């Protein structure tokens, strides 16, 4: 149970960190070069989310865990695709929408 709580805390701390990297890019997302912080936080979100599912198995809400994992997998793939290049408008808005949708799905009680 302690391991689960530590990983959950790490997952919870990574999310605002990732969201803050997106917010800092808002004024000039198409021109600003980025560091690898967004990619690292995106991968950490994906890995900690999968680990939480594995630790909770078989009592997992797959109707929530599946889409959230898919969303963060897409976020990670977008970050990998753009690397150090500036985001396009579509990529930036996709990252914001996917991140906020995953957050909403996480707090909705089903």
C-alpha cells in the first residue's frame, strides 16, 4: 500500500508540472524551443499510470484507466515527434485538450 501511495503521489505531482510546461509555452508555442522537461514528465505520467494500474489489478476501472493511458500515450508520442522543434498549433492544442481530458476523466466518479 505504501508503494501504491508513493507512485500515486509521484503521478499527482507530475501532472501539474506537465501542465505548467504547457502553460509557459502559451504565448509563443509556435516559436519557442523547448527543453526535455515536457517529454520527461509525459513519460513519467505514462509509466506511473501504468504502474498504478498494475498494482491495483484486478480491481481496476478499465473504462477509466484505458482511455487515460491512451491519452497520455498520445501526449508522449506528440512530444517525441516534435522533439526540440516548436509545436504546431494543432499539436499544442491537442496536448492541452488531451491533458485536461485525462484530468477530467480522473476526477469523474463512475
